[in-house]
């Protein structure tokens, strides 16, 4: 069985379209998913980097206030929430790799 010139051209076109679709981010679902996961992880790391110093500053100011007599009993709850938020942000930073 012989393959004529037109059939060879069709085979080459089909193979090149398959190869180009594998390189294209728009047509490859797995690559899109990986790209999306990386961008989400990167945004969480940027969020942790920007907010962690602010949280630590608020906690240090709150510790200074804790030595004074506070009439509000919710102050300890606020400090506890800040502490939990600080721990969660540190966990995000530690799980980078």
C-alpha cells in the first residue's frame, strides 16, 4: 500500500496540531490547573509576607496594653485571636517549599 503526497501532508498537519496544542496553555487543562495552583500559592505567600509584620506589631502593642488595667474583658479574646492569626500566617510561610 502506497501513501501519496496528500496523505503525508494530512498526517504532518495532524501531528503538528497535536504538538502545538500540547504546548498551548489554553488547550491543556492540566497545565492550566498547575498554573492556577502556583498563582494561588504565590498570592497566599505575598499576603502572609505583607500582613505578618502588621499582626506582630499589633500583638506587641496589645502586650504593652495588657500590663495596664483593662476594663474590657474582651481584650484577652482579641489578643488570643491575634495570636491564632499570627500562628496561621507563620504556617503559610513555613510551607512554601
